[in-house]
């Protein structure tokens, strides 16, 4: 390895790349990492972190509204978007500094600029050429939008954090994680939000009952839906944007946001030149050890399009570093990964949906709870929580746990340990609840939903 500048050179200083480089350096490797933007990647700079801060901000209106039932008089509440926007950016900049210090503290050299592969061991970063025994691609993904006339009038989530003013009317296209999260944010902050979804329901791939619970909950909070709808054209009309639908109807908005998915960030990386193959979806093809088709080049995170979540990229990066530099071979485990959507209502899940469980296990038992959380009994807020356990009938193992409602992410994180450990429904039943909480419902569901369950067929 002595002939190379580094033992490892990482392209992309997001969550996965930073973790891999720090762990490899901890194992004694000489590590460099390049980044042409702030350090921290999508999650820290323009994703999970600033998004969740906006979600917190958007909840305040309801808290203030409900305060009266608890005896509080809060005169003239007023929201100021630039204050929230700028405070969020300050936190992003603080975290950028924290990440830079983490790299420095680990002895990883940060090279500013975009990396481009020259050969299997050589990377160009601007004018500088570096060589490394191993190269790790951790470049993430970037927003994609359909190529319709006027598409450039629309924003993507990256831009939403920097809007000069809070729009009064927002149209959000797409029904995935980002679309529903930003619909909740803009709606909570007081904008009029319309979601344009090409199917009947949002969040394809999640448990059907949960999809319905989230959509119903969003509607109850005032988000409007145009389902089975496609926008074919955007045009400027005065100060507004006019969105024309396939059926020729037109909707005007101040901001149109596309959240129609993200594509692996491979452009300009020089992959074809060095023989790194892509899969059918255009992501970097890797094996279970995160090895690409070139033996010295590895890839982790969203650029590989396995399970596009920050903690998964971190796991993949850590496993790579332990395997290649720590003499401790470990493969990332993509089973029973919990995840949450910070929509309003919030959705969190671990394991299989009811529909997946029926396909995998055949007979399953379903336990459900729907209730109004205690917090809303005084204020009378019509907000429901939905919980569901999916149990494999043959083994009694709980193979899926789902929740739509307040604190779903916090609760499911704990439950995920039980699911990962293979807990049975009998163990859930033997666990004493904490009263009064929403979570206790998970250990007190005794009545099975009657079989058969016609709702188990996916709507689409
Ligand atoms: P998703 O893949 O989750 O959703 C994309 C949405 O856009 C789907 O509803 C899809 O519809 C729709 N869509 C795709 N193409 C078109 C089109 N041509 N016209 C209309 N609608 C279209 O992407 P996101 O951008 O929301 O999120 C990207 C990734 O980021 C996700 O994979 C997720 O893992 C990650 N993420 C995770 C978060 C979290 O953990 N909380 C938060 C935010 C993002 P259809 O269902 O019909 O395909």
C-alpha cells in the first residue's frame, strides 16, 4: 500500500462516507475524503435534520390551538418564516462544523472538490490527482423530476429550505416520503397545500392500512389531494404558477414542488471509464460486501440504491471499514430495518406489511388498535392513532409492527429491537405496559382481527 497516497479515498462526505472514513482511520488506515459541498451529506445538509426541525416548527400551531383547553391564553401568535428558516440553517452550519471536526479528529484528510475516477486507484479532485489502494463511492442521490414543459419553474426539496417567503399555496407532486413530509410542514405553517399523486394513495410499499391512515389524517388536517392525477405542463401566470393536468384542469400555486424520487449520483464520476457497472435502475451495482465490479472500488449508501436511509448507509460504511481495514468481516444486514416518515400524522414501521407477510408466511394474525390519544381528549382535536401487529400464525413471531400517530418513530425504534430479536406475540403479551401511554397498546392487543381479511389485497 505504501505506493499509494492513501489506503482509502472516499468520494462523498455524507453520513455513509464520513462513517466509513472515520472507522477505517481508527483501524490505522491513511484516509482521504473529498466533498464539493458542505460536509454531512443529504441527511444533515438538506434532508433528515433540517426537515425534522421544520416539522417541529410546523407542529407549534396545533399546540397553541390546543393550549386553550389546558387553560392557557396565548395572545396573537404569529409565525415568521425567515426566523425558522435561518435558525435551521444555523444548525445545519453548526453540524457541518461538527462533521469537519469529526474527520479532523479521526485523522482523515478532507479534500475540497468533486471526485472523478481516472483508473481503479486514481481519483482527480479538481486539479489534484490522488491515488489510493481502495476507493469508496459514497455520493448519494439527487432529486429527479419528470421532464414536462415548465418543469424548471418547480422547486425540489433542496430548495424548500431556502424559500425567501412562505408560499400561500403549495402544490406538491409525488406521494413518497419527501412529498408527504413537506405537505405536513407547509400545511402546519399555514399554507394551502394540494398533493398531486398519480395513484389512489400515498406511500406505496407501506402497509395498506397505514397508507390509508396517513392519507385520512393529512386530509383531516386540511391537505387537499388530487389522486390518479398527472401534471402535464407548468407555466408562469402573473406572480403564480399554473399547473395544467392531463384532464385539462388547471391549478394555480405560488410554489410547485416535485418530490418524485431521487436518482443515484453518478454523473461525472467516470464509472464507465474504469469499468464500474450499474444495475438496471442506474445505481452502482454491488455485492453483499459493497464491492463493485472493480476489485479496488467499493460503494455504499444511496448511490447503490439498496435501502435508501441514512442509518443504513452508516451501517454499510461501518461494515465496509471493519471488513477491509479492521480484519473483522461483516456484511450489512438489511432485514427488519425500522423506518419512519415524518408526515403528520407520523408513520413508523418495522418488519413486514400485512400484504408482504401474507405473501411470505401464508397465514398471519392481525391485531389492531385505533384510538384518540389522551392528549387530545381535553381539546377535542379529531386526531387518531393507528397501530397494527402482524403475527406469523405458524411460529407466533411478530413479523411486522406499524403505527401512524404521534411519536410513532420513537415507539417503533424500541419495538424494532423486539422484532429483530424474534419476539413472539406471547412475549409481547407477557410484557407489562406503561400506563397511561399509547405504547402500552402494543402489549395489550388481545383480540385478533377476524379472518379472512379482504383489505389485505393491495389497492394498486
Ligand atoms: P420516493 O421514491 O419515496 O417517492 C417518489 C414518489 O414520486 C412516489 O409517490 C412515486 O409514485 C412518485 N412519482 C415517481 N415518478 C413520478 C412521475 N413521473 N409523476 C408523478 N409521480 C411520480 O421518493 P422521495 O423523493 O420521496 O424520497 C427519496 C428517498 O429518500 C426515499 O427512497 C427515502 O428512502 C428517502 N427518504 C427517507 C426519509 C425518511 O426516512 N423519513 C425522508 C425523506 C426521504 P409511485 O408510488 O407511483 O411510484
